[in-house]
C-alpha cells in the first residue's frame, strides 16, 4: 500500500511540475507579445524585469542554427539576458513593431526530479509600422529547474523553422494597447 501511495505522489508531483512549466513558458511568451498584454506594465524596462523573474540566475538564452546564430547569439546569466532584451526593446525601432503574438504548439515536457526539458513549436505574426508583415516559426528546446521550491527557466534555446513575408493588409484590426487584463 505504501508503494502505491508513493507512486501516486510521484505522479502528482510530475503533473504539477508539467503544469507549472507550461504556465512559465506561456507567461514568457505572453510578456514578449506586442503590445504587451500584462495589465499595469508601464514600459519595456518593467516588462524585461518580469521576464527575468522567470529565469534562474545562471540561465542561458540562445538562438541556434544558421539563421538564429547570427541574429540572436547567446546570453549567459540574468545580466546578459537583460541586455539581450534591452537591445530588442530598448531602442526606438524604425519601423516600429505594432503587433507580435506568440502561438505555442506541439508541446512536450519531460520532468526528471527537480529538472525538466520542454519542447515547443511556436508561430508568431509580426506587423510593422511601414506596412510590412511576416510570419515566423521557431522550435524551442528549453530547460527548467526547481529552485527553492519554484520552477525557473534555465535555458531558452530557439531555432528558426521559417520566416515568411505576409501580404500588406493581411490583418486589418489590431489594438494599439492591450486592455485584456483591466
């Protein structure tokens, strides 16, 4: 009987870990959307700090493969990851990014004790102020660890699947600011 109880506890712990990892990954993507849908976020500096709360101190963020190696590179540790995001959001972009939304699919999460790996495919449309648009898809191979009782991202690893231009005007109605969580 004790063996069955321990087996059930282990299975519940794995399910809870998978659910938390799923929430962390979805939150990361949510915070990366443009316009940022998080209620009360005043600026990109605050957005970046909310993203960094999801990461372990020694985490790695990297773009890999022939297309993403040169575009994203590798950032090791929270300070380097902060600089990576500051470079993306910190500059006044011309053309400005008006819309960017992440759609996650093909999820696989593997929990082994206090460590886990997760794979996803994501697609994201981008719309710029000059009328250009594109659809981007990437594979994600991310690592997670339970640190002081909380799951954190230890590795974000993204590889390009494709980038495809979209016709101007393919999306006609989209918000300047999100009001979802008000």
